[in-house]
């Protein structure tokens, strides 16, 4: 049986949205862009949303709009995609890493507070794999220490923290649409915020320093900016997808619940994701923890039987060579991040996966631990520890 990891859904609605743009004469900064931004803001429960050509661009523009740059520090988790550190470095500021917790893989408030200095300007909590960060403690610390919270919602579109959508809790949040729960069939990003002034500055920066629509104020430049707009075609597709996001996330949660039940019943040493009682998880990824040294043998075993898996992300940011060299970080500084990155394995959890495919996947995991795979995993684990099995 084939169980694909990635999910691409191209419906007649999306074909129709694309044709609508192709039949018009406006290909960027037009009615589809405005519609997508308004509908996305409404989904997040905020006043404004501003689209860009990628999640990375969105974060960079937010940092620029907040005036964060040379001499400033921004606190980021050590585990996650490198966008958070990359964007901070690209505006001239310094990322300061903190460790994560073992259960949700998210930043903890006490880790954040210990890292704040006089140069700290912002903290970027990542809602990892779709599980919201525990934001109450972070908000208290941010207010007390006068730092801005920028929520990384790339994995968590539609997720809720204590009933509130992510991106509506900090100063702003940013999203990525590249291969995520909303793909817009390409690259794309979005900022969501209640801060009108911040939204206007990001709008200016993304379009050469102007926020006029095509044909209006074409040469009315107000600042030095960038060309980081999202096309009308991508926005038209995004409008279709945001209208289905809650439905897709509900399917992901249903699939995740079945995985968790089956894994717990199977008695295998694979820890299902932990979900806090206050969280509505988006489950972009269903990320398990496996014993040390067993991930690669288990992954190989599953792939040979048609089950694709993901490893997001195998190396903590502070150990990625350009960042380690630039910042002087080293192994052992953030032990939980390093241990988690060595053991994470994500199983397919797309809205399209069937119950039969989930049962099949768990059956193959059980087979691994019941047979030759277990011996191979034990040998690999012993090798990883540098000792005997």
C-alpha cells in the first residue's frame, strides 16, 4: 500500500480561481490580493493581513518594519526551521537561541526570560508542527521586559490557543504557504495583526515603499522598500484554500487521534505527539519520538513498504554550520533540542489519508519492532551510544 507524506489538492474551485485571474488584466496587487488578505485576517480574528511572496520575506519585513537591526537581539528556539534565525541575521540583528520543552517541542517562557538582555527587542515563538506555544507566560514576560512577540505560525494556520487563533495573541504572526496546510500552489506568506501601523509599514516595504494599488499613485514612494509581492493567481488560490482550512484541519485532528489510539494500543516505543488540553492542534505534521538510533532503520523499513515519512528538522539551528560559525554556538548548549532532533519522525497525516492507510502504517511500525527491524534498530542505537547493545 502507498501512503504518501505530502498532500496536494487541486480542485475545480482552484482551477476556476486561476482562470478568473488569467481572464483579467491584473496579475498582482489587485482584487484577489485584497480579498485574500481580508479573508485571511477574518480567519485569524485580527484586523489586518498582508501577503508577501514567502514566509521568510514576511518575517524579514516585520523585523524591518519594527526597526530591528544592528545591535539588537531576537530570541528564537534552537529547534525549528532556520527561517527565524536567517531573517534575524539578514536584518543585521543577532539571534539568541533558547532550548525547547520535550513534550510539545515548543519554547518555554522561563527559557525565554533567562535569555532577555538590554539588547533584546523581540521573541519569536514557533508553534511547532501545529501545536500552539503556551503564550500566557510569554506575554507576561514580554510586557514586563518590553519585548515584542512575533508568532511563527508557519505550521499552525487555523490552530487555536485557549480558543484564540494563533497570530492574534502576540504583536503579530506570520505564515508560510510553501508546502503547508495551505500551499497556494507555490510560494507565499502572510502577516496577521491588529496593529494597523505595523501592517501599513509592511505593505509599504513589500512594494518598493508604496502601498497604492496598480494604477493609483504608481510613483508615490514613501520609503526604500523591496519587491516581495504575492501574485493574483496565488492569492486567488489562497482564497479557495482558506475557505476550506478548518475542514482540512478537522480531518488532520481526526487522523492524528486515530494514530495516537493505535500507537498506544500497539505497545511500541514510539511516543505519539503530546497535545495540551488548551490547544487546538493544526497537525501540519504528526511528529513522534522514537528511541535513540532507531529512526533511520524504522524510516527505511516503512519506505520499503510504501509509507513515506518526514524528519522536520534533523539538525537544530544552532548546529547548522553557517549559524554555528557566525554565532559561535556548539554542541551541548541546548540538549533538549539536540535530543529531540535526533529522534523525531513524522507520519503522514494529510486530510486525504484514509483510516486503512493509518492502520497499515501502524501495522508496519509494529512489524518493525516485532521482527528483524527491532534488531537492526537496537544495533543502530548501540552504535549511536558508542557501546554494546
